[in-house]
């Protein structure tokens, strides 16, 4: 019998492909998209330009970027079937269930099964333009409000907040939200991106890949953590209650959402930027509680467990200050990460091989079939 190497639980540290999209150095807390530091992109780029970078590997020249902005603005609307589905599901299904189902339905009527690069690029642009419309429409319908049509004169971020609330946001709020989208757009071979690539590698279509990714993102160990962070903050309720609540959770050996990371051994650079947004918004809104509770939790987790916050931690209070409901946070993550997912689908399709690992067999061997009436 040949000796089999023990599998790496959770594929930790296993390189599964070559990629030129995101580079993460978890030992020093550095993240780059296509070579550009995340802090530089957060300071100087915006979500649409960053999406172009992820899809093409290069920052777009002026005319290309202008065309992309126009294309995305024009493609925000949803087909009737998708709108009908949102209306049907909004009262009954969770936001992520609805998003997953509607994205899957966007494939209907499109010539689905192709891995053609040009077609996939068009679809990546359209999907990225449409996801915010699904999320905003869902929230409006479940609240008994009428759906707000997208506006072509607003930026990607401002238009989402407008469709959600019916009011055009301030430039400052739209810019903060846009930067949040930049920060969440891509992160290498995280679980949802890996799911997208596994799906794409079977030569399935980009809608299926994004649908797989949405289903994978929603779990609380991944993108679902931002909603879970807000629920923890709401449960704790006050700064004074943070310490006892945390100690109780740790004593019960519960995971504290928004902390820990498979790759980062120091603090996630995106979390630092989000922390500043939460701090600024707390001041602006005159409601320091959520920021102060978060900061206390962060300090205590560091001192009790030595574990740093991750990207989901301060995105929770940041989105809360913007008036976004907690159960929408993971959809907001998906609205951004769709750029990364689709970039990975393009990369996978450009140099494809079926992804098919193996398992070490640990079950019983050589069993004889026993008829049902003779089983003990
Ligand atoms: N709270 C308490 N303890 C933790 C946490 C946490 N958030 N994260 C890690 N630990 C502890 C574990 O209990 C474990 O301790 P042990 O060795 O004594 O058993 C040790 O640190 C290693 O943790 P693992 O879960 O094995 O680390 P892994 O790399 O598998 O998981 C993960 C990483 C899933 C992110 C984990 O840290 C976690 O569950 N965090 C909370 C959920 C979360 O915030 N997810 C979002 C991640 S970012 C993103 O996906 C966008």
C-alpha cells in the first residue's frame, strides 16, 4: 500500500493555482490588487476603476474607464423576471437567499454555457452593475416601499444608497461607501472565490460560478461574519457590558465574529481603514456607542486571546452608521466581491484545468452487502 500524505485541514497553506489578481502577505498585513497596495487604491481609486483593474490586470486608460463607467450605469436595471423574483422572495427569504436565487435567474434567457472571454467580460460588468439593484429592491419590497429605479447620473456607490433609501446620499457618505466596496472587492483564494473557480473550472458558466460564490460567502466563518458582528454588538448593548459578554463567550468557547483570519497573522490592513470610517461616522452621527463598543471588544480580544480583528469587524459598525440593516451586510460584501469573483473566473477560464483534488480514505474496506432484513 502506498503511504498517503496527511491532508492539510481546510487546505491551510496549500497553493492551488497561479494567480496575478491579489497578493497577500499575512505576516506583515499587506494586501495588493494586481501589484497596487490596498491603501493606495482606497485613497485614490474607486470601485469601478478597481473592478477594471481586477478584470484586466491594469489600471484602465481614460477612454476605457469612461466607457466602463457608462456601460455599468446603463446596465443597472433588472430584467422583469428578476424583478418579479425579488418581489416574490423579499417577504419570505433572507437577503442572501434572495440574492443567490436572483443572480442564478439572471442566466435565464442568456446563452449560458460558454467560457468565451469576451462574453464573460460583458457578463462580469453586467453582474457587477446589477447586484446592488437586487439588494436595494429586496430591502424596499420587504419594508413595503416601492422599488427605486437606478439613476444613471449617480456613481455606483451613491446610486446604491439612493436606491436603498430613496434619498441621494452626501458626497462624503457615498465616498466612504465606495471605498468600502474597493476594500472588499478581492482577496485571493478565499472560500467564495475558490468556489467560483471550482465551478468555472468545470467549464460551467459565470452565473453559476457567482451563484456558488454567493452561497459560499454567506456562512458566518466567511462573509456572514459582518452580520454576526452587528448582532453581537446589538446583543451586548453597551460599552460597559462588553467585557462580561466577551468573557462569557470565551468561557463557552464560542467564536467571536469579526476576529481571526486564516492568512493574516497581524492586523488586516482593510480593517484599519474601516476602523477609521467607523470612528468618523460615529462622530458625524453623534452616536459613539457602536464604535466605542467595537473598539473595546477589539482591545479585549487582543489582550485576552491575542487575536486581531478582520475586515468584517468594523464594516459592521460602518454600515450600521450608514443606516444599512444588519442582515444586508453580507449582500453588500457580495456586491463588491463580485468584481473579484468574476476576475477569478476570467483567470481560471484563460488557463483552465478541472479542479479535482482527492481525499485520503479513512472509511472501512472490503464489506459484504447485507440484505435489509438481515442487518443487525
Ligand atoms: N474567536 C475566538 N477564537 C478564535 C477566533 C475567534 N474569532 N478565531 C480563531 N480563534 C481561535 C480558535 O478557537 C483556535 O483556537 P485553538 O487552537 O485553541 O482551538 C485558533 O484560534 C485557530 O482558529 P481556527 O478556527 O482553527 O482558524 P482558521 O484559520 O481555521 O479560521 C476563521 C479562520 C474562520 C476566520 C476564524 O478565525 C473564525 O472563525 N473567525 C470568526 C469568524 C469570522 O470573523 N470570519 C470572517 C473571516 S474574514 C472573511 O472571510 C471575509
